[in-house]
């Protein structure tokens, strides 16, 4: 049998498959990428055992647990664990603290003829390790932030670089008021875990200087880790520039053509287009107060006309009118103020190719 492990770094770097023996309600609050939830107890069973523990103590709780998970139910759960263990011989199992639940799963597997290692310290210790990974990177590594007006292609720049940290990718959100994707965002804990593992693997590959896209504290509903967000208020900036036409074309691609395709792929043509249309109109409504009544009504009418034309003919060109309006009347004045306030931090500005070349050659200060 492989040994039980507390080498969290090695576990995450290897991408070892992991079986989470916590109850579903615990798993849903946060887990690690690729982990499979095969609980010892379901939510109701866990609740009963927890109440018994508080009222009668540990031994009574253990006895109740054995009563609740017995017979055919126990056999079915052992069969599921055994199937996972056979399919993932390099994996591990864990519970919340690496205590009774994972020990019991390990014991029952052994009685079924399978030796399978568990993670010492469990979920809680691994989660703490990942949070420390982010904090250590902020303290020890070099960071530079890519800024620019809406639609200049900051994400495109990131994807030309091996040392990117794609916050929007981890959050499954494009970062703006219109940034929701067709699929849901991860929970906060899942977002942080995914980001930390990305940092861990890049640092293990020798990367000590990272490029980030300029973001607010929230990327959709995902909140940036506080140490990283605080650092981003001081990191040097590289400013990306592009023509208005280039920006309009990019926004049309990302927020209309590609987003519509995401919804259609998930839900079919008719339902997908209806959901896409509702999402676009909802995104505009979300900034209604900031736009003011007159501008909101004007842009809403443009957007509805563009959606009607897109649905009837497939032509997306009508969307350019509201995109140009939003950029020139709303986003650009806001970003111009931000650029002025951050001006002292800007160390380079240029087009996409110039910025990519600069960042590839940039040396750590």
C-alpha cells in the first residue's frame, strides 16, 4: 500500500485523483478540481450523527453512524469507493480533517481487499495550504497588470503569454457588467482553489513573474483573494491600446457572437437564442442607474432591434450601434479617469503585438 500523505504540494502538482468522503453539503461549499464526492454519509445521516455527538458524545455518535450505514447501503458505498480506487490507483481519499470518516472508509476498503491511502489533515489542511500558496506568491513573486479601455483585448494578450494568471478564466466570467457566461460561475472556494493550484504549478515550472488583467475586487460574484487585490493597487501597469473599430469588433465577437454560440450549444437554437437575448438585455438593465433613463432607453431600443435582426437574418452588424454608444458615452469616460489616476504606475503602452513583445522580454525589477 502507498503511504498516507501530507505532502499537499506533491498531490496538487501531480493532479492525483481524489475521493472526497465528506457529505454532499460540505462538498458543494467547496472542493478541489477534478475531485469526486463519494460520501461516507449523506447529508441527513451526517446531521443525525452530529446531533448525537453533541448530545451523547463520540462513542454514541460512532455507533449511530454504523447503524445508519450498514447492510446493503454500506455494501453499495464500499462498491463505489472500490470502483474509484481501481480506476484511480494513484489517487487518495480524504474527509474534512483526515479523521474518523476517512479512516473508516480506508478500513472498510481494506476489509474489501483494497489498500488505499488517505490525505492526512484532510480537506481543511489542503485548503489552508492553497490559501498560503496565494499569500506566498504575493509576497515573493513579481506581478504586472495589463490595463486598457474596454474591448482592447486584454484577455487576448494574456493568452499569448505563458506566465499569465487568468482571473477571469478561473472565475468563468469576463469581468464586466456584460461578463456572465452561458455556464455558471464557480463558488468562491472553488475559484480560490483553482487559482492557487495554477500558481503552484507555474511556480514549480520556474515562473516567478506573473501577468494579470486589471480587475476590480469582484470578477462577477467571485472575490479576488485580499492579498492579491491589495497588491494589484500598486503593481506596475502595461496599457493596451486599440482603435475604436477594433474594440467594437472584439466586443461584438466576445459578447454577441461567441456568447450566443455558447447558449445555442447548451440549449439548442430556439431556447439558446432566447436565453442569450434575455442575458444581454439583463446586462444592460444592470447598469441602468449609472446610464440614466434617457441613455438606457436609447441603448435598450438599439439592442432589441439588433437582437430582432440577428434572430430573423443572422446578421449581427446591428449590434455595433449600441456597442459604440456604450463605449464612447459610458465606458471610455470612466476608463479615462482610471487611466489618469493610475498614470504613475504605467511603465509601457502600445498595441497588442507591442505589449505582448514587451511582456515577453520584461525583466523582473
